[in-house]
C-alpha cells in the first residue's frame, strides 16, 4: 500500500511539473478578432440556385466566442449538424441569382492555454452513444489490420489508456515527417500516412485517431486556424487541425502531433497542452451539411462549401485575418 501511495505521489508530481511548464512556455490567454471573408464570383447567368455553407466557431473548454457578426449580400440562417453539433451559416438564393456573393463573418475569441493534465475535467462520463461515435471508423480513418500493426510497432499495446496514447504520440512524432510535397497529403487519410510516413496536420492526426480508436480509446478530430505567435495581426494562409482523446476521469485531452514535430522543444507540452495561438471551428469527419440539400458528406469542414444548381462550384475567394485585442474588448 505504501509503495502504491508513493508511486501516486511521483506521477502527480510529474503531471504538475509538465503543466507548470505549459503555463511558463505559453501565455495564459489570448484575445483577438477574427475575420472570415468569402467571395463567390463568376456565377453563370444561367444559374437558378446557389447554396453556400460557412462553418462557424464554437465555444469550447478553451475558447469563448462573442460578438459574432455576419454580413452578406444574400439571406442566411444558422444551422447545426446533428452528429457533432457543428454550427454553420447557410446562404441560399434561387430564381434570380447574382453573379457574385460576398460574405464576411467577424467574431471575437478569448483563447485559453490548455493544460489538461493539470486540470482534468470533472465531467460526466461519455454516454454509450458518444463513446460509440468516437470509437467508430471514418471514411479515411479506418480500423483494420494495417492500423493494428502500427499499434504493435508503437509499443503502446497493453498500456493503460493515458500511457498508450502517449506511446502513439511519441511514435508518430518520431516516424512521420511534416512534408506537403507530392500527391495525397492533406486529405487526412490514415492509410496514406501509414504508407508514406509524411503529410500535414490532417495526416498526422488521422493516423493517431485511427490508432486510438482501434485500441479502444475514443478520439476526435478538431480543425480551425492557427495564429502567428509573435505577430499581433495578419493574414492566415490556411487551416490547422489537432486531435483529442478521452480518458475516464480526465476528460478530453488534446494533442498536436504535427506541431510537436515542427517544434521539438515543445513536444512534451503539446501532449495534453495547447498554446492559445489558434481558434477551433468544427469537430469530426464525414460531416453532413445542414440543411442536407447537398448530400455529399464533407471530409472535414473548415472552408466554405459552394453549390450552384446542385453541383460543387469552385470560383471562390477566401481570406482569413486576425487582430489581437485586449481581454476586456472580447465581450
């Protein structure tokens, strides 16, 4: 009994030390205004309908969203997908369709530094439906023998859930490469990541999620945008994603494996901790747009989806900007 007690003290001390390092490495919070601008152009004069979906950010444990303002040249309403409860603005025009549609969404964000291993969530356990949802495969995030082989190679098989997830995390940091050359990267294809051992954030985290789910750990995909750490304002060229896994008694624990690869000095921080230089938009994969007037599920949802006369339309310009504000201006 005494030995078990001492082990518990040591483990608690390690977790506390990591969490303190997270808070020392990252500022505790960051407040900023975010602008998501969309222009759909060169819509054919013969078009009879236009449907546009723009994802909206969500409140989470680590971020508060306020002052959402949507400006548009066409009518819209707010929808929510039933599986993941992602919010989206839905714009629709039929009959006399304009040749251009402009949309601007602005909102304020207060983002907290995440240090989950220091402050585990005293939350309700996952319901059976939620557990099943985040243990099930997605189209590009399978559970099969190829994934089981990755689990065996990682050395994580048989470990308790938290140590198992850490083994998967370390394995992927050490065996994959952040590389956007060639074809196939960016789809979040776990088998592509297995075979090629490179990709972007979607590929790193899809393989982690496959491994977690295959080993019985619920896991989910989070996508949003990164901010420049040392710039108070600027444009954002593209999205960033990360993952979370669930452990009973601790709740959802974030990991950012691709950033750990790019920033080795922060590798230990990014297991269970996240910097505040980001904003989360949507959760999940194979997302059904709402209303489902266009039935193709979205691999992930971060950029606008535009459909003209029932078919995908790609004459779309998108720009993303942020500007730091004081914490008091956030609300």
